[in-house]
């Protein structure tokens, strides 16, 4: 693979977003270890491999189907843009989806067989279903305003509880509770990413939550989402489910306030794409704090 082709696939994979996968997996792993399970680093790495394959497949599937359906055409700024810029052919992208989904399914099946944990097959099927049908016909649940819900469930409870379950052999209520603010923040990233594309999404019938709410409602929804996130973290801290260090998440409020002050002054919301780093910083910092709070509990 030459350098230009490598750069194109790197652009398509959007590696900075892998942190969204790493945080819930790490939280679930540490919850298992704190509960008395051995480290099992090799097993944790296999879980990461499956999750990264599904995450990458999700990104590429979104690029593929949004391109085919016209959601990333024209002035839209969604996706990695590799198809629109002619850096990767649609045939190569389609072939990569076959490889990734087949590989992920075989890895999961082999793991569940060796570990005698076929009881987890519904979680595996949910993750694969959610990954593919976010934009794939005939379901396209992302076009129905359900994208944030599925993202929050998969990147929160499914990943945190699933990892803890695999390591220990049994799920726990604690893992589920810890997963809630993580899932809420991941859903918040997807929610914010949809804001710059509200007009282009609406033009192709993509009825995301922000499209349904309109500008004023979407702005209010962003505030509510983060208010619920902070309330969950504080509640878990007060309930001694997380270490008191989790309360330091409140120190990230100035980042949120800065973003909330910027948005009303922007007339063309496509410019919001340039401020998405605020949301990603909020997730990274608060996610790291939650991980530390799990370990220090």
C-alpha cells in the first residue's frame, strides 16, 4: 500500500474517535479487576480488537451508505469524505466492509465457543446490527432519529457491562450504572456532530433528533444532555459507586460553558463542525476521570 492510499484509509478510519471505544472497554475491565478478577490482559486486547473492528466497520458503512443515499453529497460535511474526494473507490470500501464484519463475527463466535459464553450472543448481534443498519437500508435507524440512542446503549451498557461480564463471567449492576454517563457522553458526541448537518440531513429525509428539534430545540437539547451527564456522575459519586475523585468532573464545566456561548453567535451552523473538539475534550477528560474513579474506589 502506497503512502497516499494509506493516508486515505487512515482518513476513512477516523482514529481519534477510537477513544470513544477505549474508555468504556477500560472502565468495564477495571470494574472486573476491582471485583477480584485477574487482569487477563490478553483477553482485554481481544475484546479491543473486536470492538475496533466493529467501530471501523461502522465508520466505513456510514460513509458507504450515506454516499449511496446522497446524505453526504453537496455541502454536507458529514463522514470522512474519502469517497467524495475520490481517494477510495466505492468497490474497495464495500470489500472492506465484508472483511471487517466477517472477521468480527468469526472472532466473536470463536471467543464465545472457547469461553462457553454463547449467552452473550445477543450483545454481539446487537453490536453488529447497530453498526451496519445505522445507515443501511431498509432499516436506516440513524435516519429516524434513533442514532444517539443506539450509540449510547452500545458504547455505554453493552461495552462496559459486556467487558466486565466477559472478564468475570457474570454481569453486575455496578457496571451498568457506571456505563450510563459514558453512554450519555458518546450519544452527545453523535448528537453534536449532527448539528452542523441539520439542513443537508433534512433535505435527504434524514430525520435526526436535531433535525426534529430545530435549532433552538437542538441547542436546548445539548444543554439537557450534558446536565444529565453531570447529574449521573455526581449521583454515582454520592452513592459511593465511584470514588470522590469523580466530582472533579465539574472542573470541565468551563469547557461546556465556552461551547454554549459560541453556538448562539454562529449563523451558519456548518461552522459548528470546527468546534466539535470541545465535545470530544469533554468526553475524553470526563471519561478518564470515571476510569480513575473506578480504579480508586
